[in-house]
C-alpha cells in the first residue's frame, strides 16, 4: 500500500534501555520485559490541543487503519512508545502533560491518547528495563504533516511546505478523517442529535483571545433576537473534559468564536453547520486551517476581522440570509 511506504514494521525487535536504542539482538545486560501488543513508536502528543488531535492522534489512527487493511494488524489493541527527544526538545510544554506514575498523559491529553490505546504509554525518557516487542511499527521522523488536512503552507501558515509537496489527495484525507470522526463519536458514546432547531453557541475564552466585554454583549444581544435560531449560552471550553466538548459541538449547528485551538472540535459538528470565526486581524483572514476542518461536514465557514466587524450586519443578518 502506497500510503505505508514511509512506515517501518519490524518483528521480534528489542529496546536496549542502557543504549537507548532499538536493536535486532538481545540486549547484553539487564532484565527484559515482553510486550505482546504491537507497539507504535511515535513523537509525543503535541502540547497544543488542536495539534494533539489533528497532527498526532489522527495520523496514528490513519496508519492503524492502513496496517489493518494489509494484514499487519488484526485489531486496534496497540501500545504507544513515545520517543525521548520528542518530549525533551520542549520540556516546559511536554513534561507537565505526562503522568509518569500511571504511565499516561494528564487531563484532556489522557482522553486524546486513549482514543488510540487504553494501555499504559511507554515513555522512553522514563524506561530503565529492556523490552522485547513482538511487533514494532515506526512512524516516520518527519512526514511533513502529510497525514492531516493541514498539509501545506496554504492551509497552515507555519508549515514550510508547498502545495506541490502534498502527498495525499483530499479524497483520501477526508475519507480517513470521516472514519476518525466516527471512531471518536463511537468511543465517546455520542450520537449527533436532531439539530433542526438551529442551536447557536458563542464560544469565549478565559485567557488569550478573550472576546472584549462590549463586543460580547453586542453578540449576546443580537443572538437573543431569535430570528430562526435558538441561542443557548456563552461557553468556555478550557476546563471541560474532552467528551463534554465533543458532545457540546454535536448539539449545536451555529457557532460564533475567536480563532483558537478549541475549534478543532468542529470535527464533530453536524453536517451543514455555520461557523463565524473572528480572527485577529486582516492578516488572519488568510488562515484556512479551520475552513479545511469544516470541509469534512460541508459546513459554511465565515472568517471576520475581529478588530473590524459589525455584529448585526456581518454575522446575524448574514446568518438569517443563510438560514432563510
């Protein structure tokens, strides 16, 4: 399978804790622990919520699906091995996310890693025993973010990758993303309900990119006019568990929000939803990363300059026009 050309799979492979190396022969000293489940060797979960889902979790889900199709995996009972350099290159961001005692991540990042595996995580920087892996799968050192809809500079401005370097077609990417979405909803025991009443949610933030009080007041006042939608609440997502965030997004069809990491939850919205994203300024209007996410559900995504928009004219009049 072409999509697996950069994935290395080895059977009966060892990890030498003293040398911090994967080897084909038995380590010369120290105890050896055997891991029956296939092990995927990867970088750390990204310390940013949105990237942890779309650039860490989703690509691993993708290769698991491909490996099952070619018979390299019989099910999804796998283990994860997190490489030391991936953690220690940004210790201030990564180390607080790790629960070394319970061999997993903390908080919402624990929810994310458990989308891939229920088993304890093997963090290389905490290992002192040697290991014998019956099957070891190595994710590439640098896949240039190709297993994600944010796969070039046009879709994510910080990537130094041109459209000419895109490896997978959108048909493949969105096919995999649809499977991923269904997996998350199934594991979260969440079904998208009937949203015919057009529930509207305003998403504010506790810290950076918080909506100014006067602007928020105007948004709420217009939202309460109820011209074909039901305004539910102003929501803060920072402290909500992952499954609660997923559930909130499945229950609404209209969203008003600042640009930010929480919008990765647009993966779970009903088809044909409507999103007004308030970006930081005119430069931010070229940022297509969440337009790419909204493409999965054929949703309407409208970017507005946060510093220069009119609540009624640019949001609620347009919303009424779209709905009617």
